[in-house]
C-alpha cells in the first residue's frame, strides 16, 4: 500500500517496480492466508497465484537492478523470456516436476537473485549516505531471497526434516521481507536516522565554512558535501548577484550565469521551491541541447534563501534519476538551508570586516590629521607671539609697525586657513558627530565669549533656553564662523544681531549684519566649497571660501539646514534650523 | 605669589623662548623646562606661581608630570598649553586649571596667567 502511494505520487519505473515487488509478496502471503482461511489450501488457482508471485520476485528484482543501473539489453530480454517460460511451464505442467527440471528452475532463480544481490551490493558501494544504506538493505534482502531459493534446491537433492526446513524458511523470509521494507520503503524514523550523519557532518562543517576567505571556497565545500550526502554525480552552488540580476556559478574552470526562470536552477530560484526533474532536457526544452551535451539529465534544484533574502540556488545533478528521489530532495533542501545560513553569515562577517577596515582607515587619517595640525600650529604659535611682540615694540615706528602688523595678520590668516582646511577634511572623512544634551543658548553665548573680548557689536536676543542634542564644539564653530563673517563684512562699528527662537520642533538661529551684502548671483553657490563672493576679492577679506561650507555641513550633521537672505549694501541674514529632537536622539540620553 | 616664576614646560625651544619673552615683557619672572622630569625638579626647588604645560614631550610627558606632582603632594596650578585638538579633554584628564590652545595670542596667554596664578 505504502509503495503504491509512493508510485502514485512520483511515477517512475523504479517506484512502479518497487510497487510490483511488494504486490508479488503480498499476493503470495494473501494466497497462503486466504487458502488457510477458506480451507482450500492447495487449490489450483491459489497455487497458480503463489507460483507466479514467487517466481516473479527474482525477476522483478532484476528489473529493479536495471532501474538503478541499466543492464545489458540482451540480459534483460533473455531473463524476461526465461521467466515467462518457467512461469508458464509451472502453470501448464503437473507438479511436482522431476528433480532435474526443478533443479534447473531453482538454479535459474538462485542465479537471478544472487545476481540482483551482487548488483545492489555494487550499487551501494558506489553510492553514499542514505542511498548506500538503502541499497545495502536491498542487497541483503536479495541475498536472503537467493538463499531461500538455494535451500529449496538443496531440499530437492537432500531432503531436510520438514520442521527445520519450515523454520529456517520462515526466519529467512521474514528477514528478507524486513530488509526489503527497510530498503525500498523505509519508515520515516529509519530514514531520518540514515540521513542524520550527512546532516550532522554538514552542521559540524558549517562553523568552519563561515571562516573561509571567499564564497567560492564555501561553494566548493557545500558542493562536495551535497555530492557525498546524496550520491549524485555533481553539485553546483550558484550565488545571486544583485547588480547583474544573475545567478552566477563560479566553477574551477568556467563561470556560468543564469537569470531567474532560466534552466531548472533559475526556476527553483524564481519560485523559491525545490524542483526535481528526471529529464531536464524535457522539462527545460529551451536548454535541452546543453543538458544533452552535459550528459546530466536528472537535476534537483533548491533555493538558497535566508528569510526573504534570496542568496542563490543549489543544484544537484546526475546522469540518471536517483534511486530514491524523496531522500535526495529532502537532503538537497536541508543542504540548501545550511548553505543559506553559511553564505549569509559569511556575508555578514565580510560586511563587519569591511566596516572595521573602514573605521581603521578613518582612524589613521584622523591620527595623521591631528599630527599635521599639531605640527603646523606649533611653529605658528612662535611666529604669532613674536609678531605681536614686534608690533608692540615698534608701535611708534610707522613703517616697521605696519610690517610687524602685517606679519601678525598674515600669521592669523594662515592659522585660519589651516583650521578651515582641517575642518573640511575631517567633516568629509565623516568623523562622527557626537550629539550630547546641551542648551543651545548657552553654547551660542560661550561661542561668542570664546571669540575674545568683543567691542559690544554682537547682541544676543530671543529664547532664554533651548535644550537639545548638539555637538558642542561643532555648534560653537558654526556660530563663530557666522559671527566672524558678519563682523568681517560690515563696517567696524556696525552691530551684529544674533537671535535664538524656537520653531515647531527646531531651534532657529539667525545672525544678521548691516554690511556689504552678497550679490544675488553668488547666493546659489554660497554654501559650496571654495566659493567666495564676487565682491570679496579685496585683500581685506581673507579666507579660503570654506567657512560657510563648513557651516552647512555642521547644520546638516545635526539634521538641520542653513539659508541666507541678503541685499547688497544693506546687509545679510543667515538662518540656521537645528532640530530640537532629531530622530533617534533624545535630549536627555544622547544617541539612542 | 609675587616673585615666584611661571614655569614654562615645552619641548619646543622657540615656543619656550617666545613665551619667556612675552611674560618677561610684563615683568613676570619665568623659568623653563624641556620635559616633565626637568620641570619636576624645578617645582621642588622653587614653587612656581603657575605651570604652563605642553602635553606631548619626550622623557616625561604632561600626564606623567601631573601624576608625579600628585604623588609628591605638590599642587601648583597647571594650564595646559597644546596644539592638539584634544586640549580640553587632556586638561580634564590631568585635572588642570585651564587651557590655552596653540597658536594663542599674547592677550589670551596673559589672561590665563593672571587668572590661574597663585
């Protein structure tokens, strides 16, 4: 019954023959039971049925051998002919046969059974994993069957006591039946036990696989594992390459690419299900020629997927369909699942390594920058001190005082250029913004105080407190840049107004001057790197054109923005919006 | 402590001399040291009104110097004087009174000296 169901589910010659085999056994058993039940033992019809069943067994076995490993055509033909002859003879001629004829018939069946047994044994040695176990069971069953037949033959020549013969026969028959059952229709528990070593080996290996340097090496090992577990002729792991939209099989000698839906593998990938084809050239006719050329007709394909993430596909192929398709498919599926785990873990590890390497590069650059900064600032310190001392000493001497003053202002300009340049490089290297709880109003006041003793030109109005998450040094730099611009580009006594207000969810900082203003044509590029206003070429307005670019970067680092409005000859207002509760950051706890 | 010197600790000769010049212009006595070890001897010999301390120096750096001061129970006011970006953090680490970032102006240094001297 079980084998009939299997045949119905997956029709093939092998499943059909297995079904036939068990039918023959069932027929013999039923004939005996029914005969006993009805008290018509020895009835001609029953005897005929028993005869057909018993003699059919070795023949069906041979057919099964042929299913798993094709036999020579003449062998099959002559065996069929002989079987038919013996069966018909048995039905037509009166029993018992004369000993020589009987011996000949027995010899024929012993040969058949023995041959089948040896053939299955050879097949088991060729295969591996669960297929090997099942073949071994079948070979043992066949051997026992041949032994039963042999004993029948021996009994003709050398009659044994009836009871001993019957006992031995029953034990042998029961054992053979169990072996066949285990081999051809193993219960789930046995199947799992036999599959376990392959799966366990895979799991044991998985941790090592993740550490392999590249996915190609991982693919090789998974392929080897798939071949040894299923006993297939070959296996291939193709990995999905998103940019190209292709599944790529990188073999040792050549690379094969397929799109989703192409070949059996592409279909398994597209449908995200295990697909088996016993005749790939028939099931994927558009690629029939390639399958013919490769000689691999049976293909099993399983998607390698981690959750919804499609990673690739595992192919297992053979010249002929596997003996036990269900086993192979369940193994292929398990191996594909393991492969997904390994490939995904490997990807994550690679990703982590990349991020680490990136962080290391950034750190090295930061180190280098701070060394450069340090080494430039040190001589500048001496130059500025001496220039200032000179300036003081020469204050009465018009021309020399001007020279000393020039030394100092140019030194200051150099200092500013270096600081701006370092700021830009750091910002572009992506040095992390460190958001911490601060009061923006305090930061702005500190920044203004840090600019040195003012002459009362800068006034701060608006909110008394604006708590939020800010990178304090960066915000102070933004404020200082805007204010020093405002001071620089307006008359020496003109006021600069700083105002702090709260918008819906942002702080609004405005810096207004009454200076030279910015020509309309410059506004669009004002916040770009190295852009300087067309009316600032005058040497009075030293700068590299980085100040506002840095301001924009600082505003954007905080999730905010900066804008400008200006009228030439009237003045300029810069407006900065800084979110008071940027996404993922709480004012109290810093970055979440 | 009028009469007590400001101790300038920096491995850069030019900076030591420039700072000595500008302080002496203001009538403030100055002693100098090129590393922490030398500075430590001088602090023991003659307590300064203030130590202007560079951090990265050979032989004994600013951190070791600050630690040695603590171990010997000495506590002259210290102002960190460095060209590094981490000036504030370093000052906090060694418990310094103040910071002047290089390059600094004369006013800035004088203000610090006035404010933190004992």
